[in-house]
C-alpha cells in the first residue's frame, strides 16, 4: 500500500504559498499592468502624464468598488520620489491626521521632500477631520490623493474638492475582467501559473457577469474556486459552472439575458403588478430569483413601476421601493429576498394610476411646437423688469388664501390644454376635485378674455379685466350656494363656453344629469374636449347653437330642469320677455334659476386712475371723461335692464331677485397692457382709438403722455361689478 509520502504533493494546488489574498498579489505594480480606465490612463492622458512625470497635484479618485482606486494610489507610491503616507478615513481620527501632517512637515523641513497623503474612503471623514487637513493641502505641504465610492461633489468637503482634480473610474468591462482572470491563471509568481487549472467557458462567463465590473470580487471568487476544488484523477483542477456559482455565491441565470425568456419573465412580473395580482407577481419574482436574475435589475423595474403604474394614487410607493432597494444593498442575499417580496407586494396591492404618462403628452407637444413665448408674468424679473417689464403682473400664490391664485401659466397658444388627468384611485381621488376646480376657474378666465378679445367694440375693455379666475370662482360659489342642488338634480348651463358651472354641477349631481348649450365657436373647444375625456355615462350633454340665448325649449326634447344657470349672455341681443317664457317652459315645478352678467358701466374707468396730484389740464381731463362716457354709451354693451328682467319673470309667474355684487380684483399696467391701450391699431379697437372718435389728435397725444407717466407700471385695485339674477318656478298644485 502506498504511503502518504508516495502521494504527489497537492498542497500548492489547494493553498497559495503567499499569505496575501490573490486580489492583493495580483494588484498591478505599474501603469502598464493596469487594466481598464483608458479614458484617464491611456498614453497621452493628463493623469498618466502627471504620474509618469511625478508632477501630481491633489486628486480624488471616484468610482465603484474594485475599479482600481487603491491600486492606482499604490502605483503612484511606487513611482513617486515624494514621501508616501496612507490613512483610512474609517480607522483614522484627528490624532492620526496630525501625525501624518507632522511627518510631512518634518520631511519637507529636513530634506525638502514633498509628501503625498493617500486617504481611502475620504468621504467618511467628518467635517473636523477634513478641516484639519485642509490648510496643509492649501499650502502645499501635502498632496492629497483621496479615494471614494461616493460622489465627491456631494460627500466631500467643498474646499477639498475645489483644490483637487476629480477623476472618475468606471466599472471594468467584461473584456478587462476576462483578461485579469487569464493573467492570474498564467502568472507563475503571483497567481496560479504553477497549477494545472482548467476554466470552463461557462464558469468564466458567470464569474465575469456576477463580478459586474469589480476586479477584487472576481479575483476573490477565482481564488476560492481554485483553492477549494479537489483535483481530478489526472491532477487537474477543473472549474465548472457549479464551482463558479458556489464560489461567488450566486447561481447562473438560467436564461440568456438578451433572450426572450429574460424579457418575457420581467414583462410578466410587471404586468402582474400592474394588474394588482399579488399571487402572480410573487410567482414571477420567484422564477427570476431562482433563475439568478440580478436583484438590482428587478429593483430597477420596481422603481419604474412605482411611478409608471402606481403614481400619485399612492405617492409613498416609490419611497417604499427605494427603501427596500437600499436595505437590500446592506443585507444582500439570501435575506434580501424579504425586501424584494415586500416591495413587490406593496406595489401589487397599491391603488393604480398611470397619470404620470401626462408628461409624455406634454413632451409630444414640445417636440412639435414652434417655441411658444413664456407668459410675461412668469419671466425672470431679476434681469429685465425695468427695461422690458419681465415678471410684471405675477401673483405670488403664497400671498393668497390656500396658497393658490388663478393666473396664466401655460403659453397663450396652449391655454386650456390639459395634460394631467387625476384618476379616482387613492390619493389622486383626494386631489382630483381641487385640481378640476382650479383648472376650470383658470379656463373660465381665459375664455372670458378670449370672448372679449374677439368681440369688436369690447376688445379693449376686455383686456383690462384682471383677476378673472378668482372672480369666476367667487361667482361659481354664489350661484351654487343659491341652487341648493340634490345629488339627483338636473341642471342646464346656458353659454357654457368654459365649463366652469357645468363641471361643478356634475360634481354636485352625480345621480342627476347636466346639460349645456354652447356656441359653435373656438371658445368652447376646450370645454368640449375635456368633456369627451370622461366616461360616456358621466358626460355632460352638450348642444351647439350659434344663438344659444335664444334656444328652443325642445332643444333637449321634453327634458325639464331643476336648475338653469349661465354667465354673461343676457345682453342687448336677447329678447328678455321671450327668454323668460322659454325658461318657464323648461323649469320643473320648484325649479330654480341663477344668472350673472357683468355690468359694463360700473367697471373702473381709465381716466379715473390718474392721481389727483397729476398736473393735467382741467379742460383736457373733462374732455377725456366725456369722450370715455360716450364710448361706454355707444359702443360698449349696455347694462342689462333689471326692470325689464323682473317684469318678464313676473309675467310668467317666476319669482325674481336682481342684486348687485362687487368682486375685488387688481391690475398691474404692464408695458404690454399699456401698449395695447394707448397704441394706434389698424382695427381701431384700442382704448385710445375709441376715445379718439370724440377727441382731436393733440388731445389723444397729451392723454397718452400723461398715462405713460402716471399709469405705466402701476398696480391698483380693479374691481368687477355683476348683476345676479335668480329666482324659481312656483310649485303648481297637483290636480
């Protein structure tokens, strides 16, 4: 029987004769042995030239683990004539820093030798440690080489960063990692060149894949595989895929990461979450874990799903997944599977919304647009306020109730365009009504401005109305406070160009019905488009007619209404008596009506804005005010005839109450507004053109000059006055 001494010696195959780990032994000693990082170390690159010339200034190496930060510092230590000192930020305190500084000072004072201080994990230095080092870096006593896995611009003292060049090291490529393995297997002095190691291609591919750019992790796994594998009968050490899986503690992916199975499985996983099926989501998660799918890849898709599929229905979803991903990084496998499951179950059972897709609708508009101008109030006032009036008229939301004020935020060409549609799930359900009410108020203000801007005689005065959205909200509240609607009420909105009243009625009467009459014009297009996005059963029933105030009673068949409302349509073109007869015909017993109309004659006059201290000729101001009165009397829509309204309502046995309401507002006369008021226009619809019909050119020029001095750029109160017409149809006793 052969003795133990007759057996071939195998210890070198299983144990390295050197005490250092393979990763330490194989550490490159020169730049020529360094793998990867050609973007900073290729011949002719700045960092390589500085190292070879021994003219290195303070630098910070930033990159993930195993990319060569410490190795590069050791190469510098081997090539520099300077004294090389080393610290670890985790293990060193102020005492060690001061000892290093004293050593550097002594070396420089005695022999004029400079010192390089390498600080590993420099981001772990606290402020006092970094402050202790800073003066000596500043005066050149020490050249700092810092190494960090964290972004130095966020984690390292700004003063240190500003005095250092930052070089980012990238994860090694698969080709680099394969070269490192083959070098370790061939190197007889530092590696396993003396051992008969056979590496299967699948094993090498798995080690390289799982190492994910980390040379240290790769060499550690290789060393474990070689030193723990029993030689075969012929003395060879065979590294199979199974050995590689065990050595790096991760199974090989059972499908090609670029193949159908990889993409199909993650697709099934995400679609199960989107479909709120936690059982299916867990199954597909288990399939991926067993297959060896990268947890980082799974968490990446979960983070995307948290915003794409859950979104604002549960704003905390992305926080939960991010926390699970962070915890997984600390814990790893196998316990990290709890965090994969936790994140998966949270998303699968959370309320769902894909409203964030609205961004891509906005993106499509931007890609097609011709660079719409930014509304003037939104422009930066810090640079061009005085010269160009940028930022003038901006309303600071925090100065208003509920920290909100209606104003134009979209370009004029996109006003009324809707991108975000809150769902009725989770948190979005809570905010949907508020978003809708604010949007409708802004849209109403815009449509009012458009309506005034498009009418001929009223164009200039329409442009003076400011704070329209806030007033629209106030009018909406006045109207519906009177209405006292039931959930099953039937409501008609006459002239509903913006939908301000129609959508509010829809919210208040979910079991009833809402009907609207709109003009066949562009002003109502946004309202119609918004309505069409609703479920068909929940839509407002809309009819388009040119003369909507003179609608026929059978426009909606024999439909009766519990409440009829509308804004700004009772003008000089409406036959009041005929309108109230038709109103009486469509109101159900006990039905109510409430209309509001602006009172043009009570709106502020531009001439009244000139302050008393202005040295303006009394005859000129009198002529100005007289001309202004004539403009209001002849071209601006007259006030509604309150007496005629009350008489018409009484004749058809409708109760009627007409009251005056003043709603506050403010106006900043920006350069743009001033120019529209006081510049001569081809269509002769500016303010100065209107009063110019009754004044000579000299008087108009004088008025423009005074207005430029006393009005341009000023902010002032600008209230609006409305007539509120409301009443009801008396209940007819049943026979």
